[in-house]
C-alpha cells in the first residue's frame, strides 16, 4: 500500500517505521523543517526518537499535497488540538481529487476542548464521508520508543466498518506489532483519552512518595470512572477491560516513558502546566482532556472523583496533597458491580 503518515512526532515516526518495515510505501508529513530534513538526510528523528534509525524508504515532506498524492491510506498522528485544522486541509485535497477515496486512520488520544468531541467526531465534522472509504481508530498500550525498537506491542483497530479495520490490521501486523479489530469506536477512543488523566495523577502520586498500593488503587478506581463515563456515552463496558482500556491504563500509569506520568511528577515538583509542556517538549494531552472530561462528566451527571481532583489542581490551583487527601476522605461507598453500571438484565446477558 501507499500510505501518508501525517505527524512527525514520536508516535507518527514509530508507526511510519512499522509500515515501512512491512514493505509499504510511506510518505511522512510534518511542519518542522528540521525534523523533516533529519529524516531525509540522516534517517533519524533525533528530536523525538533519539538515535533510532528509520528505514531509508521513508520520505518526509512539509508539502501536504505531495504527501497525500495517490495514497491508499491516510494515517493522522497529530495532537488533538491540531486535528481540526489538519482535517480541514485533508478535506481540501480530497475535494480536489474526488476519485481518490483512501481509508482514514487516526492514532490520537484526546478530547477537544469546548466541544468535548472525540477525535473521530472532529474528523467526521470536517471531512465529508463521501470523500473517503472509512474511518478507523488505532489505539492501545504502546510507547513509541518501544515500538521503534521492535518491542512486542498489541493494539486495537476500531471501526464501524470491520472490512476497513481488517485492512488496517493487515497493514500493521508483523512479528512484533499485533493488531486486534473492534467495532466499539466510542469505547476505544474514550479509553485512550481518559487514561491520560489517571496517568497524570499516578505521576503525582509517585513523586510524592506513595507506593504500589496507591498506584493499584488509582488504576482500579480510574478504570471505574472511565467506564462510568464511557457507558453513559454509549460505549460497550467490556471494551474497558481490553487493550484500549485497562491495557492502555496500565502502561501509561506505570512507565517513565509516559509523558502524562512525567507531567504528573513535574506538577508535584511545583512546575506549572506551561513549564511542564516546555520541559517535556511534547503535547501533554491529559491537561486539556482533564478539562474536557470534567465538563463532560458534569453535563452527563457522572461521578469522576479522580478527574475532578486533577481538574481542581490544574484549573483552580488547589493544593496537591489536600486534593489526594480529599479523595481518601470521601464518604465510604460500595464497589460498583456490573449490574450497577448496566442494569441487571443487560449484565446477566453479558455474563452468560
């Protein structure tokens, strides 16, 4: 296949490497001229992937039309804040070339501020469905650094069109990169976005000296509130027990590779959000997702205490330690069962 990868960050470059090693023709697009030059001249993206050698077949460009020309698949891997503008640019190209109808794939994890839209919803609002075949979401527990060095990785390709997700599955699959298909786009996208909130709090907890007990509690209760919001928005609850749910949550909450976990540690050291972004040199999706998820939960009437505590820390300048203490001193509750989430009849059908 001929594939355009839009985004020269760590994840875009790592996925481009996977595709090129699978013998696809890969055109990598980005706005940073220095990164593009480094990829073309030295076959490295030193700014985001260090000394990792990229396949020589990967060509990088700052010309979007050139990147999109004649491709079978467009993979969008830019921060959530840039999804709308890149979708508009892709729409302009596809309108000029109506006979060219590629599959669209995105691998971005976040929610849009103000609108609270998932990434696929942003793309669909800007690109008419008549201009492309199908839209697929690529997500799961995956650090770019580990994928780039061919560590074993398993992720999900989600779409309402199983044929399209199967094509994406086949395009990426190899002996170190395994892809499962899924039809629950809502659940996959929400699991991917919301786990970044819990990862920031896990980083804060680690920096404050709390141990594995606290980490396990955060992951478990974080999964509970992610599931509550997901179910309220129409997701399949079982999705959150899979790769893009608990899998992504574990890898993001326990690894120093996670920029959201790193962000939490820096916040606990007293740095502001702006200072954290500057230090990490990549977008911390969890910051904006926290605000969007908090507002969405308020609108839906869904209780998300960890998300609310982080929101108050980030946007109302509450004290970190008192915020964590507040989580622990909440009124005692019963741990929710599947029946409490879904109702007895639906839970019975799933369990059988």
